[in-house]
């Protein structure tokens, strides 16, 4: 069975649950958070590379299959759309978006990028 390569944005409480599930089917290659203490904690605990810039993580992590969005709810649309535009599959924590217009743009981008 293929092991998928994941990156994760947002190192809050829900991210821990995602990492535990990811480890069943793949490998977390890197994580991203602007809270440097949380980022450092995840880097040490899970032995992954850490970034404080989402764009930089997408550029500098080779072999990404799936981006997991666990950032604050208001950032879900931005992170999802950026990852989709970069050509990655995305798993987005709920709620998908705070505004219907953002959700529609997320869906439209996903369809456009197939």
C-alpha cells in the first residue's frame, strides 16, 4: 500500500488528532503555524520539519500528496485555495469556511484544478 506524504497547517489541538490518523496511511513531512511555540512543540514531538509560512512550506517540502488544513476557521479558505492552486489534494477541517462565498470559491477552485 502506498504511503502518502502529508503536510499540515495549524498546530492546534485538532491537528494532533489528524496526525495520529495520518500516521496510519502515510507520513507527515512538515507542519506550519505562526505560533512559534506550538510549531516548535509539533516539530519536536513528531520529528517533522516546521515552517511559519504556509507558502514556504508548500514550496520547500518535496513530494507532497495531501495538504491538511487545521488552521483557524477564518484561514481555511485561503489555505485551501492556495494549496489547490499549487496542485495539491486538500483535506480541510470543519467548518469548511465561515462564509458561503468562500466555500463556493473553494469548491470552484477544486473543480477547476480537477
